[in-house]
């Protein structure tokens, strides 16, 4: 996407100079010579940035700023001001300007400030999209992830949802199997009734049968009245049998009959009942292995295994980590009424590098905890669980080559770090200084101190 910048300046020469520079950097531009024109332009177009002079003949930059903020508060506005009027710049910042630059403009500064403003803009647009997703009740779009395996999975869900086919969802703990079951039900013609979920692992063996199929009055101690089971409750809807691998062998035959014939009998009853249910089952255990070990009936396995969905572990779709993390950040900031825009780059780096054995659930828990602990508007590494920052530090050390640094003096390490960063930025000192988190002046001093040779880009 090409960003569009509106330049507002009543100095014609300055205006055309800026236009030439910005175009050369690949931006699209619109130029106007006074504040009132800028205001009317904003009504018509959502510019990605406004670069505006403060001192203009008719409507001043400050007046225009105030009006534009009312019309479209999302557009970042960068104010240009003479050195002597920095006070005005501060006032502009208070009124909501994104940043200010002093004239004559330093092109390095201009480039960096623009880049930052576009990052800021993309972030707030992304947060807005995520908020919309959170408030939508579309069960499929609440499954976050755009890695190829997730895209394929979502397509598969849409394909199979309208059919009556039994679905078996396989995947490690915390990968989103329940979310997927809900989406399948949500996209089926049975969605006018709620899906009934049974966690087969959470119910003791003796109670599972009555939970699933119901019981007659007096069929066991405590059965003081007749009760329908989950299958009957799911009549004309969907039953989700979670942790199906945990169903005891003795119950599996009855379950097979229910799945095969849709026929059930209440505990202690003789009547055969019919339940019109769609069946979705899930497990994180290796069912085939359990079949081999004679712990799971082979016929039940094949009955369940009509359509199988393999949910990838988070480690197998690492590209989805940033978007999932941001989604949970938006979700839990809203829940906790906090305004947190983003993660610091370092915190995000930790999240990206961690292996996530507990998958999406572990990521969500880590982000929720961080939101609760966070006081600023960025989540930093300090708010992440120590388990994440500790493990990553070890991995990082092994991968970074920093292990080989042991025994070198700090000066030597610093020299190496600066030289390598300059190579990475192909000699761009502003960028290198930013990466190293030092000022350009400090960088220049160190380059001199260590006589560092590097590619010359001229900046
Ligand atoms: N792709 C995803 N997008 C958004 N949220 C997700 C996604 N995957 C999982 N989650 C969230 O992570 C948590 C765990 O998901 P879920 O309960 O569906 O996992 P599961 O595979 O059923 O795990 P288990 O096997 O432990 O029961 C839930 O809060 C769920 O909303
Ligand atoms: Mg589950």
C-alpha cells in the first residue's frame, strides 16, 4: 500500500521541495497552501498523515489542527515549526499533534518520524479491526490465524459444517479444538439451537452414562427423578464430545450404538429413544495408538473418524503468534478496562521465540497476566511470566553467537555489535543508532573511538 501524505505549507518553494522528497521516498502526496483547504480535504479523504506548517497566513496550523482532530482524529499530524517557536510545537502536541519537526528540516528526522507515524497508524487500524472481531459473533472469524495451515483449516470448516458428517478434531491441548467445534456448529443448519458440550474426562466413569443418556427415577442412589441426558438435550442440535479418548472401554459400546443408530437408553430404563444429533468429538490423545493398545474400540474409532480435522500446534504455525498476542491484548485490555496499545519490541520478541507447549491457551494466559500487571500503555518483558523470558534467554544465547563472546572485553563486544549493526543497516547511521538504542552523536563518537569501518550510505 502506498501511504498518502497531505502537505500543508504556504511557502510555495518549501512545499514543492517536500513534494519532491516525499515522492522520491515512494509516498503519494497532496499539497495545499492554507489551513482551510486542508480542513476541507480531510472531510473528503482519510489521509495517512498530514505534514503541516504552523505559521500560515490565513488559518494557522494550530487552528487547522484543532478542526482536523474533530473531523478525523485518527490521522497523525506532524507539525513543522521554526526553531524559535518550539513553544507552539509543544502546544500543538497537547492538542493532539503526533510529533513536530523543526525547520530547516533534517531529512533523516523527517524520514524516521514519518515511518514511526505509519507504524502508529497501522497499529491503531489493526487494533480497531481486532476490536471489531471481538465484538462480532461470527464463530469462524473469532478463530484467529492466517498461517497457511489455519487458512486451510478454516476453509475445511466452512466446507464440512453444513453437512451432517461426524467430525473428529485432533490436536494438542490448548490449540482451539473447542473453538473449532463451536464454529462447525455455528456454520451448520442446526445453529438455531445451542451446541451441547460434554467433557468426557471431567465426569467419573459411573456418572458418565447417566450424563450422556439420562436416567430413570430410582435407577441409582440420588436419582430422585427421571432425567434426560446430554444426547436428548442435543436433539436437533449438535453434541460436542470433548476428550473422547477418556471414555472408559465399558462405555464405548453404548456410545458406538448412540453414534451409529442415534439410539439411546436411559440408565435403568428399557425404552429405546431416538436423538437426532450431529456429533463432533475431540481429543488430544493419540487415538490410533490407544486402539492398538486395546484401550479404544476400533469400530468406534472408525465411526468417529469420518471427517478428521488436525489442528496444528502453535509451534507449527509460529507466524500466527504476533496476531494472536495482539488479539488477546485487545481482548483483555478491554475486559480489564485498561488502555494498552501494544507490546514493546523486546516483549514481542520473547513471545515470538518461546515454544508454547501449552499452545494458544498458554499464550492467552500469559497475555492476560501481563495486561493485569501492566501500568503503562505497552506490555514490556517485565510483565511476561519468568518461564518465558528465562527459557528464551537460553535459546537466544545459543542461537545468537553471544556465547562465543565470553572472554572478550566489553569494548570489543561493543565494537563488534556496532560494526555488525552498521552492516545490517547498510551504513545508515540513524537506523543503526535506533537499533542500538543510542543517539546518533553517541554512535558517531563510538565509530571514531573504535575506528569502525562500514559501508557508506551517506546518511
Ligand atoms: N485460533 C484461535 N483464535 C483465538 N482464540 C483461540 C484460538 N485457539 C485457541 N483460542 C483460545 O485459547 C483457549 C483454548 O482453546 P480451546 O479450549 O478451544 O482449546 P482445546 O484445544 O479445546 O484445549 P484442550 O485440549 O486443553 O481442551 C480458549 O480461550 C480459546 O478461546
Ligand atoms: Mg478443550
